[in-house]
C-alpha cells in the first residue's frame, strides 16, 4: 500500500519541479525587457533640426495646419506675416501649447493680454514656445524642443484668431 502512495507523490514532485523553470530563464527574460525599453526611449537630440516656414495672412489662416517631428528633436519655426493690414488690426503670432490646454479659455485670457502681445501670463506653464506679435511683412523665428510624443496645438493668440488660426504638431 505504501508503494501505491509514493508513486503518485513522486510523480507530482517531478511534474512541479519541471514546470518551475530555472532562474537563468527569468534573468534572460528581464534582460530582454530592459533592452526593449531602451529601444523605445530613443534619444533624438542628435537629429538635424526640423525647420518650418509658416505664413500667416489677412485671411486669418496659417498656410500649414499640421506637421510632424520626432520627440527630442530641435524644431525651428519661422513665421512670416504676409498680410498687409496693420498690426493693431491684424497682428499674428505662433504659440505652441501643451496637450490638454483649453483653447477657448486660453483665447479668453489672451484677449486680456494686449500689453504682452496677447501672450497670457496666466498660461505661461501651458506655453511651450511663441513668436512675437508680427505686423505686415515681419518675421520671427523660434527654436524649441518637445521631449514627449503626442499632439501639440498651435494657435495665433491675437483676439479672435485662435478659432481659425490653429493646427497640430504631431510628435512621434
């Protein structure tokens, strides 16, 4: 009777021992995971800068509504105001906003920031970069880096312009 009890118990022990795996396999699995994580967080700071020429006009439009860059890549944007109306009536700028910024609330605050070229201090933590306010025939260049992937909106913050003068920077 003892033999009948020992045989199934021994088989169960052997079965459980064979399914457990070794610590070598666990280490290899961890190393592979670490390597995959390293590949995902690639440093793109050594890429050539992404350079864009954007035009704004009296029709309250940018000539580009979106463009794509790499996370960590330097971005250089030159805004040209190709309009002819005076700056006080039809000034333009280019403001890059952090994801999740409420555009309507930002536009309302920008309306109150005339003394600061319509760049509201209350939203300074949401503004990644911005040009100065431009009159007809003027240009301004900004250089910045967006470290994280996502969609970043850009707008003109001159009163009433953000509704039609906007677009997206897609960061991969």
